[in-house]
C-alpha cells in the first residue's frame, strides 16, 4: 500500500467508522470500544449500526485477495491478507450507503442482497461469513492493500453480475438476504395475525408477538442475524401493521362492502353473470383511504403468482388500484 494512499485511506476509513465499534484481537470474544482504541485491534466493525457502507467478503483459500481479479470483478477498496495461509477479506465501498433500520425501505435492501449474493458466488466467498467483524485494514498483523478510492453505486456493481436466482431463499439465506427473507415472511403473516390482537392497548402485546415470530424464523438460518437486526425488522413490521391494519379500518371496510351488497367480483360470480348475459363493473379506481381487507387480499393473490390484471378483475377494482396497494405493502 503506497504511503500517500495509505494515509488518505486510513483517514477516510477512520472517519466512517462507528463511534464505538465492535472489535477484538481474538475471534469469539468481542468488545465495544471507542474507535481510537478499536482501530488497534486485529478485527473491527467497519459498518455503522443499521447502515451499510462496505460490502465485505471472506475468502478462505490461498490467493484470496486477488479473487476479484480472477472473477473479472472491479477493483475493491481494500484487501486484507492473512500472511500465514493466504486467506483474506475483500471490501467494496458504496457511494451511497443504505439503511437497514426499522425505518428503511426494503427495496434497496433486496437489491443489495441480490448483488451481495451474486458476488459471493463469483468470488467463491464464504456464505457463512457473518459480516460484523472484518480483518482490520489498518492493523499491521495483516498484509493490507489499498486498490482504489472509487466508491461504487449498486447499479455499477450489478453491471458485472447475473442477479438471477439471487439472493438465495429459505434457511440457506445469508448476508442481507436474511433481512429480506425475514421481512417478507413475517410481514405476510402479520397482515392477518394482527386481527387476533385487536383489543384495548394491544400494541405492546403485538410488538412482542412479532418479535418472537422474527426471532423464531431467524433461528432457522445457518448463520442467524444478530439481535439488533431482529429487533429492527420486527419493529418495522409491527409498527407498519399497527398503523395500517386497525379495527376501525376493518369495520369501515366491512360496512362499505355491506352497503354495496357484498363484493361481486369473484371468478365464480363473473362466470355466472356472463352465462345469463349479465355484466360486471370494474369499479375501484384510486382509493381515498386504505382498505385493510383489500390490502390483505391483493397481497395474498400476488404472492400466489397472479398478475395485476387478474387480481383487479377478481377483486372488482382497477389495475391501478392493485398497483397502488402493492406499493403500499412495500413501504
């Protein structure tokens, strides 16, 4: 690492670190220390809590630090090599860091998870790498190399990859893919489960139930997410459903349907209407407020693989209404 680049690199990295990162000299025993102390340890937390600035990959084979070159990927921000066995870490710095907290939009996380998973495949990196601690690129124990000061956008990294099939699903999910898997699984369950908790002052019980659900599913992963991530995901789902799926909203939805004589948009009723020369109205349009029951039905049908057009016909609403409700479900 050239001296002039090394000094600038270390300064930039130091400034981006958490104020009190996790650190250690021996894996398995971690500490939280002020960053002036933490940077003296062999292993270091480089990403801020609930914020991803660096994508780090663990490669357990000789020649690891040149795996990016062998895989025809762009140059990383830094690499850190174990001088004893040639194993190492490769780190890319993002131009626009993204948030993973309970207020985060899930779409950037899904995109980043697909990129991370595809890069793990290309680099033949360890899918079990937790990612919290990395070899400290400012510590002399490692052979550290600064490659480029360039910061990549997610789109620029994606240009080098085939994202089909990524991120992996199910208990084999790793990295950011675990966040996505938990969020998608639990949010779909929560849309209906919250009805069982509608009672005076039910928010605390509901929050606890959602956390237990996320925690249970997290335990199925080969490499579970840390508690902080579980709390973040459960809080996001619990708060969103508490806000949008209320007893008042449900009662209004049912009253509205009752006033219209019930919904006449099922596949069976349309077939009967067509058989006797009847017709059905598309109805719908852009709703002025959220219909909790309709939102549940739209999401459920979409999860079963139906197109927006088919969902609109079956629920007797417009395709634009379906699109709007699917967008709402991802907020």
